[in-house]
């Protein structure tokens, strides 16, 4: 059974312990919640009545050219500028080492004048190789899902809706391969948008850019279909359009972010865990139970429909789907007692997979929007790892023994426990993973494995304490300057509720995919489909409201908020497979 | 070329790692240079004028303590850049000041002393009053005083000429830093006798410079950038077929 602990700030809330939550395999089982950044964006767009319009759409018959979408929030104006170009098939690759893409795009703060447009046209398509303008908040690129794209254009041009199998197989027309923010290649620093009401929260600007790309993807397909056959072309069915998201292909490049931003990640986890503890603390009622059953059913359909290539993940999804059926059966049999949620979670922890346990947690959070949505506002962090040089060494030792016990008591000497090393490749300076005993470059290892560092600090600290029982931290770092970063981190993270991800990132059994899954869940990605053990495809905004939904006063407000675990539109809306 | 703060700090960090700095010290050195550059104090120019005193540092560089008591320390900077171990010397001063109320650290034989301002900003942000002063070996002799109020991450800086005779063999390569927990050390610089204020910059100027850097980015010479990138490249591992398996699909 999961151990619970009371928070200092909210003694009534029982949070799960760091030992439970920060376990890498559990983090690698997270699903997106209503606090995920994609969900937050559509809620905010609805609540603040953002006005989004296409102000330029200059594409040729093949869909190549430029398009501009304007975003007007209550206080600021932004533009998403998209450059679509012809790309030879043999240059189309999702690898980060690609040099050209079907389209490139950016999110710009303020208006776009001809001078800026010209600068962007010259640089945005080059991505990393360009020098980007400081008014840009985000730059990104995407490649077509070739099979889907052509199938959609052909169907629409011939006056048909695309086959449902195309819709189900890949729920997107474009797949991004990197979405850059925070000063990359000359664009605006995150520090500049901090304090802005629109994009203060991490990754909110990136999410907005990707959301607009999703709209463009269908606008473009419909445009090409019209050009191909103006007399027969039709627009995409609204439900199908809503079911389309934007794919994303991600490799190891995402993993170091979780290690290099420990305060931020701890804050994300804390928000999620506080939401969960809040849900646990609510007294269940019959409508709540029915709603949970309904959500389980939707998630079951979603899991059943998901076309996942990775065998292991596909199996996990099937197990989760079957286990959700057990959850429904359990919910329908058990009396509606005040501790029903707690009992459900305990039962699931005893009998079900991690994937299902975390799915249940995700769905429980979904039940209480009024109580948990404000937690979104606490998902940024002032990131500052500071030394406390006057901390007595005995106190530092106590911190290590209390908060880093999982690290200081582990072994880092065997071939298994020091199997991997992380490094940065000369190719686009991307992080990679190498086998220490077999590959070159271990001497240039990135300092991402926190656990062995903590263990080394502990060893040197104990040796110094033998000589100087009243010693201070400054004496340790003066004697061992190489520990400066680790000591700062240990002192800082001990003050957070969740602290570090508890894993030895050198260990042979360590799965980098868990790191990717954890981050992607907070961004709001669905359709998690690992390809091998080092990169993954996911989908964003599948099922999310459309721009036309925002402009339609008759749209059910729930459409802007309740769109997780998207299910394919009914067959009636789309053509069935012949 | 125009670069962002994050970009500059990131490339500096990698460059210092490439030069052999340990991780925490590369972090600090990069933050110091970027702090100066983003506050209009030409950190990159200071850095690149004498790279040799930076690259000579080892990965376990630390200040050598010449003398120390509860409130005072004299340390030897070993003719290296303050980037090499100035952070540790300043943390030592901070420790003494938090214990004793106030402290002074004199760092002898150190280079690129201006760059320490970037670290002092961090310490002042932690809530301690800081004043640093040093003399430039130029004619006329220039005395620079940097003052941070506790809690403020921007200083006021005053430079005055000193007309008093100085020994011909004076080296002017030391740096003196005072820290005080409760005393505001230098609300105003006192100018006496033949001293003349060469320049004075207040907190508001630095705040504006930082804001402009965030709004417009910072201009960096391509030569300097390439120099930093060349050091940064020393941290990279050449790609191989094995490494490419982490780079996405092979389609």
C-alpha cells in the first residue's frame, strides 16, 4: 500500500511520498491529466476569449507558401507564421539531424511587419542553422504524415471523407520533430515571457504554436483539395477535424531536461500530487461515481483504438484496458462510502499494473475541476540552485541520509550499475546514451547521473567529518571543488517536497523512455508509442476544440475542457473501409 | 550576431567545460560572464582579452588560503581569472559574514576581476550587503567600487582616479570584498582630495540594460562566438552509428 505523508502547508492533504512518486518506472506510467499544458491552453483560450484568425494564407496549388494566424489575448497580440515548402521525399526525416522539413513555423510576440517577415522567411526555414529574431517566442518544424496527408487530400478532392482507418491509424497530418523555446538560436528568453499572463507557465507558448499548426494542417489539406478539383472538393467533417491532432517525434534530447530542471519538475509533480490528494479527500457521490465510470469507458475505447507499433506499449495498453473494465466492475459493486476513492486506489495498487494505477489517478483528478484547476498556476518555478555554505556538515549528512538514501546506499562500481553514460553528440549537439564499456566518449560524460554524485559527496563528507566534526559546507567544497554542483543541488532539492527522480541513470536497467513519458504526460501528449528504447511518437491536441468551436457561442463549454483520451468519430461521419 | 541570454550562458558553460572546469564552476563562470554582458558590462570582452588566465585553471581549482580568521581571509588567486575559483572565495566571505555579521576577503593575484561582479550579484540576492573594490593598473590609477545592497541583484558602480603616488612596482592585481549582514556598506562613494569621478552607474542603469538584453538579445562578435564554440566543441563526442540510434528514426 502506498505510504502517505501530510504536507506542511496543507496538513489536511495526504500526499504520496517521494519514494513512491519519484520512482522512474512510475513516472514512466503517467498519463496526461487536466493539469497538462495542452489542456490548460484550451481552457485558458476559452475562459479569456482569445480571438484567433487567419490573416494571410498565400499557398500555391500544392500547399506551399506562407500563412499567418493572429492570436489576440485580453492583453497581447501574437502571430503564428508558417512557411510551407516542397521537400524531396529522400530529405524527409524525423531525425534531429535533418536539415529541411515540409514546414517550419514560429510564434511571434506582437505584430509582423514586412521587415520582420523577411527576416523570418530567411531564417525560420533553416531552424538551428538560422539566426532567429528576438521577437520570436517559439520556432519549430514539422513533416507530413505522407500516407495520411495524401489520403486526406485525395478523399476531399473527390468529394469524399477520408477512410476511418486513416483517421484512426495516425491521428495527425503533421508531425513536429522539435519545438524550441527559451532563447534557442536567438529567439526570446523564457525570462522575458515570465510575468506575462499568457505564456508565463512553462511550455505554454510552445503549446499555443502547436495548437495553431493543427488548425493550419487541415486548412492546408482543404486548400489543396479545392485546388485539385474545385467542383467536387469538400471540407473535412468537423468531428474528424476535431479528432486530428499534431504528431510529435521525440528522442533522447528531451531526457536531460528532466534532470537539468529539478525544481521545475518537482513543482510539476507536486501540482499533480496535490490534485490527486485533493481528489482523494473529496467525499464521493453517485454522480461522481457515474462520471468516473464514464471516464473509464472512454479511456477503454481510447486504449482499444490506439494503434501502437511498439509491442510492449501495446501490451501495456491492452492490459490497462482490461483492468479498467475491472475498475468499472469494482465501482459498480462497492458501496458508496466516504473513503471509496482511497479504497479504489488501494485495491488497484494491490492488483493492477502501474499503467492502470496512474490512469485511475488521472481520472480521479478529472472529477474535481473546481478544486484542482488553480494548481495549474503553481507549475512554474524560480530555478536557482544556491549553495548554503554555512550549513554544518552534520546537517548536510542528515539531508543525504534522509532525502538521498536511495542514492547513497546504492552500488556504482559494477558493470551493470555503471553501464550507460550520457553524452552530447557532435551532431547538432544532441544528448545521447552510450555503453561505457563499448563506446568512445565516456570521458566527456554529461553530469546527468545525480545518484552516483550524491554518493561521492556522502563519502567525502564523512571523511571530512572524521577530521572536522564541526565543519561547514564551505570546507567541503573548498577541499572538493568538484562537488560544488552536487552539494548545491542536494541542499536545494532537500527543501522541495518531491526532490529528485529516484534512479541511477547509469544502470543497465534504466529506461530513458520513462523520462520521456513523464515529461510528455505533463505537456499533454496522448498516443505514446515508443520506437525502440530511445525515441517515441505521440500526438498533441487530438480531440481538442477547434478554432471554430471557440467562435461558436452555441458550443457546449465542456468541449473546451473535457477532451482527454480522444476516441475516433463514429463511422457515420467518415467513410468506412471498402 | 544577435544572441539570447540563455544561448550565451549555455555556450559559455560548454566552453568552460571544454576548458576543463568542473560542472558547478563552469555553471558559475558562465553565469558571471552572462551577467556582465546582459547588464552592459562587456563580460565577453573581459573574458576574451586574456583567455590564457582562464584556460590555465584546473578542474579542481580552489583558492589557496594565505591567512584566515573568523571574519577575515586572504586568499591567493594564483594569477588566474576570478572565474577559476573566485566563486569559492566569495562563498567563504559569505559564510564568515553570516556567522560574524560582517567579513572581508582579499583575493591576491587574480585576473579579470570585473567578472566577480556577476557572482556578487548572486550573493547580494541571497540577502547580504556587498562592496567590492580594486584598482586598475593604468595611468592615471583607477579605483573601482562596486556596491550591492542586500537583496538587490544590480549594483551601483563608481570609478575614480587616484592621484596619490603609488610604488612603481605595485601590481594592482588584488580584489577586496566586504560583506555585511545588517550594515549597508556604502550608500555613497566618498570622493576626496584629488580624486575625480570617472564614471558612476546606478542600479537603474543596470536594470534597464538587462531589460534591453531580454527584449532585443545581445550583440556578440562572430569571432568571439566562434572562439567559445570551439572550446564548447571539446565537450562533444563524434557521432557514430551507435550514437545515431538516439537521434530518432532512420527513415
